[in-house]
C-alpha cells in the first residue's frame, strides 16, 4: 500500500466516523408536574400556604371590578364586585381576614375566595365594594394590614385577637429617600424584625413610608424605637392595628 493511498484511506475513515458519531441531545421529557399545593399562572409557579393560623402581613392592596364581575373565582364561586371578598396568592381558600387601610385606619372583615393579584408588589386584591369600604376605590392601591381571624377560621384553637404594633420610621416623596431610610433602619433594628416600604397614593403623587413590624409587644416596640433614634434616623411613630 502506497503512503498516499494510506493517507487517503485514513482521512476517509475519519470523516465517516465523524459523520456517524451520534449527536448528544439533552432529554426533552414532559414538564415536571406541580405539587398538590402549587399552581401556575403566566409561567410562574405559586405555592399555597399549609395553613392560615396566625397569618399577619402588611403590604399593598389593589382591587378588581367590572372586568371580572360574574366570572368564576378560584373556588368556583361567582365573583360579585359588590360583595366583600378578596383574592390572595398563597392563603388557603377560603380564609376570613381583617384588612386595615393604613392611610385612614378603616378596617373590614372579608372572605378570601380567589387567587391573585399576580404582581410581585401586591399583597391582596379586593373586590370593588371592599375597596370602597376601605376608602380607596378611587385609587389604584393602598397600604394595608391583612390578618387571618383565627377565632373565625379556627374556633377550636380558642385564640383571642391581639393588637398589632407597628412603627413608621419615615415618609418620603421620593423612593430614593425611602430606600436610604430602609437601609439604615434595617441595620438598626434587631435581626428578624420586618422593615419594608409601603406606597400611598396622594393627590400630589406617591408617598413612600418606611414601616417596621409587626412587633410582639410594647417592650420590643420601645427597643426598636430607641435604636432608630440612637442612629439619628428620626423618631418612629407608633401605629396600633386593633
């Protein structure tokens, strides 16, 4: 066999082997199924809380009205914009909650029977009637406290309602000012104490409030307020949600 012929054979074998090598593909099996306590909306998976006992959170409430009036809720009930109901991403359905508007102190008790709002910055979506009862039907949103009423949801627990303590560590017309205050307050308060920014809509624009809490008792409240003052972050104002 000549050297030239040998080289040609080797090259041809190499090419043939290269073409015959199977392409490695990643498995494209079925999409993993959701757990019984999960659901998916707009490509995002949400997880339902295992229970509602002791639930208490502050955040932003919005409301939904005519567009959804008459449609079925996540529980299969007919949505009535004139009823006192709400939608929540994670609470078990149904759950009875107390919602307090932190701008005016007004509170209502309603039933969560739907899922939503599917916005990262929103905590709860109220019916139009609920928003009207809380005094923000002419606005898009309002800062609120949402508390599950254990005495209604779980009468077997024999739990009595307790006051919730919060501190407002500042109110700013600019989001940047609120974020700076948030950073300072977070470093000042004991680890684990929630600090967040709540947005209130006003006639002249948004007002950004830095809120601390909920706090367990007045002693903890005094400690937090003292730490905020000692770091020259102002005097925190106490807000009680009954």
